[in-house]
C-alpha cells in the first residue's frame, strides 16, 4: 500500500523508478510488474551496487531505518524515509550528521507539514496578520480499523515499537506543533490506557512542550 502511494508521488514529480528492493522478493516483483518497473532486488545494498540512483525511498518498518538510510547516505544518495526517522535520538543525530558530511539530504516523510492547506495556513500565520504565536495546540486521533493495521499478516509491526502503536504516528502532531514552538526546552508526557487497546497498552498521550 505504501509503495503504491510513493509511486504515485514519484510520477507527479516526473521522476523515474529504476528499481525496487524488498527482502520479500516476490512482493517486489508483483509491485514492479504492476507499475512496469524493470528491476527488483533482495536488498537495498544490491540495488545501490547495481546502478546509480539519485534518491532512495525507504518504506520499511522503523527498526531498519537507520541501517538502510546510512547505506544510501554513505554512497552519496539522497533519502526520503518514512516516519519516524529513527527509534532513538542518537540514531537520528548520527543519520543527519553523516548526511551533512556527505552533502546529501535526508528527508523524513512529514506529509502533513507539506499539505497544500497546511502550507497555506502557515503562510497566513507567519505573515503576522493574527499577531504573534504564543501557544499551539494539536489533537491527533488514530483509527485502529485502518487497512494497513487490519490487513497485516499477523500483528502489525507498529504494535511492537518501544512506544507501542502510537509511536508510529506521534511524529505528525509533533512536527506540526514544533513548527511554531521551535526546539523543545522541556517536555511533559502523561500516558493513559482507556481500553481502546488490549492488555492495558497506552492509547492516549498528553504532551506539553515548552518551546523556544
């Protein structure tokens, strides 16, 4: 599903997909056949070794983001990577530091930040027409019946993240809010279980950020 969305966006950018890499080679072949992509690979390393590319899109679960992103970065290839960029602050810093040293761009897929309506609203806010921003509030809900969760083979990987399923989506409200708060000086988090998830898993987070 995510690969289909990325292929659509690549077409809009008038770019060319030269290959697909997936540990499940059969899945890669099916998607490649659907979109007329000539080459498939069992690993990103094999793809990068076989032909020059300008940009790599990384659509794998977050646990592999650091390794795959750095494979591309170390070869001087730009990267668009699904959120979250990494599972730890240290890994994120390493990725960005090595990308800067190589002179390449690593861009997390912050889709809401670049939505046309969001950019239009941001232009109005930053024009000063409403005065200075002193506080920012964002509410973000998650539908657990979404196809990518329901259609997963077995338990979807997002439930196994260190922060549970919410960790896969908390990026969205954070980058929206932090566009105006700036870097966080202090962060306060309250977590609760209201029964939406089994086994007492956290299903609500309240986050207060004191920004710059």
